């Protein structure tokens, strides 16, 4: 595991963007596509906004990117809560990724049908490859959740077979569609982005504490062969560096 600690949110976004440009370039020297799963949240949003600036935009061969999502709220795509909408607004509407290479988690199907449809796409991409995604970008909630693996959602946290599933989240009164640990843990790289003092206590538990994935679901993300990186700011890392 690699831990990168930035001074603040700006530096955090810059270090992820720099690393991303270099990593995408390196992967595309060996293969003709780069598969990435995006996440929701304010930290990825900042990253997207940076990637479309002049400094970064032309350093990525967007035509070779294949875009997926880590999870989605079961709301229409034009709803402000939609993770897909956020990614389109802040990134995808501004860069030339071919539309057929962008795979949203559909919310015009029933939740379980949507998860099954997503699994089919994932299997078509990854059944014959040694790893799944080239990169999964993840956030971590203040409660230690990642993807839609929320504390106490035991069945989803410990899923062993399915690559995507749906779940009802009482606390938010909505369904969600999410990737599961088995597909994420087969990826070539996973990068968590976490910023802010609100995450300090939980981040310390997730990274240095005992393995309690029902309490801190982010702990189930442990790539089997791939790299695990944490890009955090000082505020979030407070509990670790103290
Ligand atoms: O779908 C969601 O409920 C959110 O997108 C959520 O999972 C988010 O990724 C984390 O809470 C981290 O968010 P921040 O980057 O804003 O801290």
C-alpha cells in the first residue's frame, strides 16, 4: 500500500492528476485501452475539474479510455444526486471519450436488472483478461464506506461472486447500484482519494486498525495483485501522522 499525503485539497488533486497522466500513458504503451471506474463525491469532482484544464487535458489520450462507475444512486441521470451526471458535467462533456466507451449504471431499469446488465458488460470486458480495471478511483465516506458498501450492509460488503449488485439503503431512502469487492480487488490499481478532517479518525482505523470490514467497509478493498494507493490530505491523515 502506498500513502501519499498532500498539504491540502489542491495539492491532493494535483498529485492525483500528475500520477494519473503518467499511469495512463504507461498502460497505453502496452495496450490499446485504459479502463477506469469513477466515483462520486467532492474529491473526485475537484480532480475532474483539474483534468479538463489546459495543463492536463491534452496529456491524456481520451479516445482510448473506457469509463465505468464504482457505484450509483438510483435516481434519474438528470438528478443532481446522480454520480454519472456529476462525471458528465465536470469531465466527460469536456473530453473526447467515444460515447460507446462510457458505461453508466442504468437507472431506467429496475435496480437488480441494472446491476445484472452492468455485470454482463463487465464480464464482456474482463472475462479473458488477467486483471479487471486498470484503475478504480474510490472515495471514502466519513463513516468508512466506499462504493455503496455501507457499514452494517454485511451481505454486500462480503459479496464473493457477483461483480455488481443493487441494495436498498434505508438511511438514504434509496436504491443504489454498486461494484463489489471481487471485481475491484482484481483490478490493476485502486486509488482512494480522501480529504478533510472529518475523515481522520476513520481513515486511521481503515489503514492501521484491526480488520473490521463490517464497521469500516473500505477495508474490504485489497487488490489481489494490483496496487493500492491512498491519496489523502494532511487533515484526513491527521490521525495517522500524529
Ligand atoms: O455516492 C455517495 O454517497 C458519495 O459519492 C460517497 O460515496 C462519496 O464518494 C464519499 O462520501 C466521499 O465523498 P467526498 O469525496 O465528498 O468526501
